[in-house]
């Protein structure tokens, strides 16, 4: 079986399970998600056919465009629930993900991180969009962006001296983290540490998610039979906590199928990364894997109560146009990369 076929099977399965959950929990949004999915497939085809060398050469311009887009959002974006994340119909923090992955691959190819000066310069470049996204505020996506950049740098061939410096710097910065967070973000961390302290207030969302997942049992309650989601106990049941909605209705068996699909997708991408010899293309694979893996871990982790709650979608599964378009663009780049090794199979 070719890698493209493997990726297609995993992707279609995850999309189908996600659409089923959206149809079950919030049917009025189902048609909208289907229309966005059609558009996202067009985006995938476009990125799959673009010349990667040209795209990488244009990535510095795309980086500047991303920064301008994020700044414009802060000044001219629409606000909802205390956050300013939308510029018209676009959630800009989602749309810049594939553009930044392209730029980081380009930068790390043309300027290897061998000295502390190189590392600091790259971290500054990576921190600028992360800070702008955090200012929206969107801490979850900001973490995804900065971790993706760090992982791509780590796999670019950093010297051991730079790695030690990075680890020491991280150790020194961690105690300052509370001063960089907003009060509600600190509350989420406190709730994670003491989940039963305020079940009717700060801990309500996380507690309801865990109840929903546990109540699903082995085979689930069935489509449209989830009580936590349909009786509105579970908040954001089609976005941040869609995994809990899915687990309640499809149970451990359904969760196993979903996780297997994600695992297989990541497994195929890791195999393609090892087979790719050219540095910029290998780094693109690393960046794409990082974005998928970080969001999968963070979203499912917060649904299970293993990580603090943060507004972050489950890739290809949660409701949301910008998120779906962003991940399909990343998959389009993946298909493009696989065309470079058409004979490589699993």
C-alpha cells in the first residue's frame, strides 16, 4: 500500500467520525462543516500541486504576511467571549500554521543552528508570532507554534552546546511563566492541579468531560444518545470537548478506532520522514508531524483531565473551518512531499 493511500484512509476515517459526532451533537452545524470540508479538499489539492521549491523560496514573504495578518487581527479583528481571533471569517492563528512550518523549514535549511547566536535569532523569529497569538488571547495555539518551531530546530542538527543552553534557559524561564499568563489561564492550571476544588466553577468543564468519557463504557450510548452533550452539561461539545462527546456515544471501541487512525497517520509520516534525504523536505515532515501530534495530545489530554484545559481543536475532527482548512493544507504539503518518493511504500 502506498503512503498516499495510507494517509487517505486514515484521514477519511477521522473526518467521517468527526462529521458523525458533529451531526449527532450539533446537527445545525453539520451542513456548514460539510461545505467547509469540500473547500478544504480544494485547498489540499492546491498545496499538493504547488512547486515546493518555489513555495519554500517564498516562505520569508509568507512569514512576514503571517505577522501582518496576526497584527491586523489584534487591531481590526472581531471579538467573541473576550478573545479577538477572527479577521472576517478567518481565525488567523489557524491559518498561519502551514505558512510558519514552511518558513521554519526554509530558515533551518539555510541557516543551521550551530551557535548560540543562531539559536537566539531563530527563537526570536519563532516567538514573535507566538506572542501575537497569545495576545489574542490564544495560549493553546501559541504553545503549538512555539513547540513546533523548537522540535523542528531540534531535528535540524543543532550542536550539543546549543541543546544544553536551550534546556538550561527553559529551566530558568519556567518560574517566570505565571507572570506571563492571564488570571483565567492561571485558574485553569490551578484547576488541573486541584480538579475537585471547584466543580461548580473553574473545574466544571473538565469534570463534565471526564464524566462523559467514563459514561461511554465499552461500546458507548449510541449516536444522539449522549446525555452529557445533549442535555448541555458538556460545554463546547463540538469543538474543544468533541472528543468527550465522541467517547460518550461510541465508547472505548470508537475511541480505539479514532486513536488507531491518528497513530497510523503519524506512523506513516514518520516513515516518510526517515526516507526523505533532503533537509528542507525532512524538516517539513517534522513540522507537520509536530503540529498534528501536539494538538492531538493536548486536546485529548485535557478531555481526559491529564492536561490543563486550553482552547485547542482536535485535528480533522473538531468543528471549525479555519482549523480544518489549516490541517488540510498541511496534508496537501504532505502529499506533495510524497510525490518526491513515489516508489516508497509501507
